[in-house]
């Protein structure tokens, strides 16, 4: 049977390329620097165009067919502030010197500074606010670096310190963070520590520390320990610590971990883990590139975790964002090839309106997808090979 199946594939030209002659079609060339910049410009223009009047991004509209647990109104406050923070980071990195974007960026910053300090969890069970605290810290770090006004810098520093306190308040009893507490819904969340949420928080805390904010060592040590407990020998990571007795479930295997291995590796390396080497990064980056279809099969599916290896659509741009951070840590000779590969994945997926999105999610998906793609593509620039 297998031999007959291979013969059919060969006769149809599906085994060795269109001609059935052992020659696979050449892949298209990677996007040029000009094409990447053009893609970035279109994405930034999309964000500029859809910004809310109050300076934020996103809304609770487009509710049809959704499969997300989101108690109102707190969940949507968290979602809106998280995508606003991501959009600020993307626009600061790509358009901070462009006069056409100054008002857009300033309005967004004002909204974040005014509203982020008031954010709390939606319910004892729904702790989506940890995403907004983390991405908020990253946006605030970029705002702090960009701002010259002493009074505004002081305000940013105050909000950053307060956001660190919020991450302390909502830290899991086991260290790190989760976005649900399905256990006891206690004052200090009793829910499982989630590997990639820990990574997101740790990356944000490191960026805040680099801007002079004091970070409690106990907070980072416990989050690091939680990630390490979820790390597997093949450089995959458990989705969450609650799956520690089922490490070979699809979601924990390499295909299921494609969207979070990079975040976890990058976070551990930032905080001094010497086991995360260039070789580890390259193993995981090669896996992401060669097995990208595992993530892509989940892209735009409306039900979380319905794809193979329990991949959810919202893993896609998140995974590529942290992969781009990992690429920046490599030596200069290894970076160009990975930058070209990442750009070759992301640029063709841009929608006609200039956005990127991977999961239908109220009116937040285009905003976070676009912001993550823009942050990733910014790190793909300068991909000319070093001789």
C-alpha cells in the first residue's frame, strides 16, 4: 500500500516537485529590506487609522462565535490595555522619529499612564490583567527611554514601580503567573503557573530593571524556578505546571511548544541562565522554521487549542515575536539567515488592510497581531549576510 501511495504521489508530481524529477521547486527569495520596510509602514498606518479616540486600541465588539471566557467588564479592561501597550511599543520602535505619528503615540501614552494603574483582575478566576501589567511595563520602558521631560519621566517611573507591585500581588502561590485560577480563587492566586506567562513577565521585568526600576529578587527567582520546572530535555516547555504529570501530551511536545519555547528560552537567558546558549536558540529557531506549519494550522481557527498538538491560533504571532528576540542574541554571522527566514514567514501573511491577525478575538486580534508582527519585523531589518 505504501509503495503504491508513493507511486501515485510521484506520478502527480507531488513527491519530487511539479515535474516528478527529483528537483523541488526553489523557494521564493526572502523579502528585501525595502519590502520589509514597506510592510512595516503599512502595519503602522493600520494602527494609526484604527486608534480609538481616547488613545487606546481595541474594543469588546465583534462577539459572534467567540469561544473565550471573559467576565465583564474587567477582562476587557485588561485586553484593551494589553493591546494598547503592545501598539505603543510597536509604534515607538518603528515610528518614534516620524512627525506624522507623534500625536498618535502621545495620546496612547497618556491613556496608558492614566488607566494602567487602576487595572485589577476581572474576577478571582480571570486574571488576564497579568498580560497588561507585563506588556504595560515593556511599553513604559520604551516610553521612559524616549521621554526627555523630567516630570513625565518621573510619572512613568512611578507607574512602572506600581506595575511591578501588581505583578507581585497577582503572583501564583507556586511562583510566576497564570491567567486563570481554577483552584481556590484565593487572594494570592492559587492557579497553575504557566510557562509562557512567566516568560512574558520576566522579560518585562528585565526591561523595567534596565530603566532603573527596582525588581524584587524573590519575584524573579520564583518565576525562573517555575519555568525551569516546566522545561523538558528536548527544549520544549510544558504549557503549564498543571501538566507536569502528562509531559508527552501533544501540547507539551515540540510541535505544541513552538509558540512558547522562544519566550521561555529568552526569559531564562535574560536572567542569567547559562544553559540557554546560541546552540539551544538555533535548535528551537530551526524547529520553528522547518515545522512552521504546526503553528500555521492553528492560525485563524476560532476555537482555542482545536488544531493539531492542541495549538491555539493566538500562539502564532506571540511565538514569532519572542523568536525575533532570540535571534538578536545570536552572533552576527548567524543572525541574517534567521532574520530572512522570519521575514519570509511574516511579510506574506499581512492582510490587505495592513494588519496581521491569528485568532478571532472581539476587536483586539488585529491590534495585537499587528503590533507583534511589527516588533518582529523591526528585528528582521539589517539582514544582509556578513562575509
